[in-house]
């Protein structure tokens, strides 16, 4: 991230007046804040009510968030369709995704393979060292992906091709297939 000084900002941020490099860094910062809020929220529930309750409530929140987020992003970006390609366009615009390093391979409109090479959530869970990445990546993540996919078409299937835990903390984090069988 660049040091932009104060760019003349005294009070009241006006995005239309900011230089593009600062807008890009601001967007990335907002996305990290979104990510951090999710983590803080989850940990506060876990600390108060335990991991099972935190996972249950986390999934409830993500089900609501996925619809809310996709309503706004599809409208703003003019994304329409009920296929995997439309889903991946909108999903890629999510603040959550801007925090990841990933690759998407589209196979027509009804299949995509999503490979994540850097995931801050996985890195944090691995650093924590309590083994929570297994539950998160094998239970929570596929459910969240399905909530987002369902917005476009409930028939889109989500399948983990490579899912943590990892043997070492380098290389591929995870790999997912999103597929829509028509007919």
C-alpha cells in the first residue's frame, strides 16, 4: 500500500475527489475491514457461547449476507443470469474476494473451477494452531459458497476438490468446483 499523505482530506471523504491510486487502496482497506469484522464477530460469539453456536450463527448471518450482497452487486454491475458464469462474475466483486488471491477457470457457462492460492482466513486459522481450519474449510466455506450460488440458481452444486487442512502452509489453499447440470 502506498503512503498517500492526507491528500487534502480534512473532514468528510469525497471519493469523487480522490486520486485513483488512493481509491484503489481505500477499496482494498474497506475489504479487509469487512473481513476483520466477520472474524471479530465470530470470535466474540465463540468466546461467549462456544464454537457450535458460533458456527450456527455464522451460517445464519452468511445466508442473509449472501442474498443482501448479491442483490446490491448484481444490480450495480448489471449482472443477470442463472448460470455459474453469472455467479462467478458477481462473486468476484464481493468484498470478501478482493482479500484473496485466486484463479477462476470457466468451462462454458455452467461450470467453473475456483483455486485459491492465498486466503487470509486460512492463514489466520493455521497460525492459531487449534485445527479450526478443518471445520471452517470443510463445513462453513462450502455452505457459504452454496448460499451465494443459490442466489443465481439453487441447482448449482458446490464441491471441494482440494480442501484444508494443508500438509504445509504454502501453495494451493483450496480448490472448488461450481457446476450446474441442466436438463
